[in-house]
């Protein structure tokens, strides 16, 4: 009878150890899944930040181009005025 009890207790301990190992493995898997999720979320956030930076750079470059075009337009207008004045002056001198 005592031997039987010892066998049962030994089997019960083995079962407890197996269950504990399984629980530990499952907890470890869940922690790893959580880390994977967190890393994916962080990666998405980084990608969004990169896209925003790219858009901001694009906007600033477009603004610079617009300013250059505006400056070129103004210079052209000024040169046209100077050209007209120059022609008018030449015509007056030749008369």
C-alpha cells in the first residue's frame, strides 16, 4: 500500500512538473508574441514618421522651386521694363 502511495505521489509530481513546464512554455510564447506585436507597432510608427519627413522635405523643396520661379518671373518683368526703357531712350536719342 505504501509503495502504491509513493508511486502515485511520484506520478503526481511528474504531472505537476509537466504542467509547470507547459505553462512556462506557453507564457514564454505569449511574451514573445507580445514583443513581436510591439516591434511591429514600433516599425509601423517609424515608417509613418519617415513618410511624414519625406512629405515635409518634398513640400519645402516645392516651396523653394516656387520661390525661384517667382523670382525668375520678377526678374523677367524687370528686364522687360528695362528693355522698353532702353528702346525708348534710344529712339529719343536718334530723333
